[in-house]
C-alpha cells in the first residue's frame, strides 16, 4: 500500500469520500435502519453520504480524507461537525437552505417513504448528545483496500490534534466493541447505550476537553454525561 496523506477534503473530493463511506458502512447495523438491503443499496448510500456532507453548513463541516500519494485516490474519510451549542446529527432531514438543495439526493437515497423513519432514527441518535459544545464525529470509514493499515486511526488522530489544540471536547457513536476499544485508547469514554434503533444498540462516547480530561465516574464505573451549566 503506497503512503497516504490526511488532509481536508476539497469540494471535488466529496463524492469520492461518499463512495468510501458507502463501502465502509454497507454492513453497519445503524445504517441498515436508514437504507435497508435491496437493489441499488450502494448507490443509495453514496447519495445519502454525499447529501449529508453537503448539508452541513460550510463553517461547521470538516471532512478529512486519506489520499494515496501519487494517484490521488481517496481511501478513507471522516466527517466531523465543528462545535455548536445544540445537538444535531449529520443524518437529518432537509431543513436549511443547504439541506433543501440536497433534497433530490435525499429522496434518491431514502425514498419518499423512508424520510419519516430516517427522521425518527436521527432523533434517537441525537437525543443523548451532550449539550456542551463539542466536535461530532458523524461518520468514518476506510476503503476495503486500505483496511488494517492504520488509515482510520490516522484520520481520527489528525482531527483530534486540532481538537486538543483548541481545548475542545469530542463525541461519537460506535456500533461495535472493536471500534469502541480503539476510541477508548484515544481518550473516549462510554456514556451508555443508545436504545430505540432497529437492529442496533450503539454506544454514545465522549472525549472531554483537554482542560477537563478524565470524566467523572460513579463507583460502578459508569460515566456521568456532561451537561452545560
């Protein structure tokens, strides 16, 4: 595998990033609730991720890509949303001007009958988001050809360097214990399971700001969810 470079995605790289995300999430149990198995599922996932990325306001959107040195191929992508005071998931129905512009792609991805269930799933995911400002890692995936080479870890560390430099917190959801183990090594702690999604119970995970690293735990070892004052 040639060397890869991690950098902020250019606008013309978003579709390639969406294709990598679709590949990486094809068997994800949470994503199956948004786009069930069926004809054109890969193309529908590409449309969903492309619409989602372009729906995040430019000032808050941070898409990092892992690009193969030399040929420029995108082999990994991580979609972050910069801190804001109210929780919201990247996977949300069109409500802003940016999102309205992506409505055709949302419809191709979800179908008219899938919009309401998608909104319901999004609300379930967003409910446990802490009220404190934080970076939100919405999606991260590595293409099949680059898996097991540390690309995913490099993608996360690239953004966390900025997060730590600014003394800010981070949040994500994780569907598998393998991924949760990786995130724990990076300083994330589990807030608890997210219930109410069909076929999946992801864990909410929080990484305190550098100024308050070391979340408060009760005697049972569970983490107290952070809240705004």
